[in-house]
């Protein structure tokens, strides 16, 4: 079993747990758990991974991403559960997301220059 396989099993387990929370706790709520995407923003980061940094996705969107191409291979990304208002799209960790988006913008500029 490879390290990529172990990481993928952990990611899928975490996504399953988030789905269970949404069903059991947030089912009748204006809030749902999504996943906030953290790219490593490393020199080896692939563009498709770096572009996701600081964006909140549904568990289905995260699973779809990892099901395509070689996306899980050598992936340094992590996903963090975060509450999202389903009506407004508001994320509770607004300040964190803003900082992440700034870091992504800076990283993408440096990658495009080199």
C-alpha cells in the first residue's frame, strides 16, 4: 500500500464523517459542513491544486476532484471541515479564508513569473 493510498483512505473517511454530521446534526439547519481546501502552495504544487486553496467545497466536489486523473498522486493538500450557511454561502472563518486567498494570489503570481 502506498502513502498516496493511505492518505486517500484518510481523506475519504473524513469526508464520510462530514456527510454523517450534515445528516445527523445539520439536516434541518441553515448550516452545513463543507471542506475548506488547503494547498501546500509548494514549488511542486500543481496548478489545479493551488487554485483550490482557500475555497470551500462540498464533500461531493472533493470526492470528484480526487477521482479524476492523477489528482491524489503526490498530493500535499488537506481539507478542513468548515460551517457554511446554505442560504448565503457565508463561511464562519471569513478572516482565515481571506488570508488564504491572498496567499494563493501571491503564490500564483510567483509561479507565473518564474
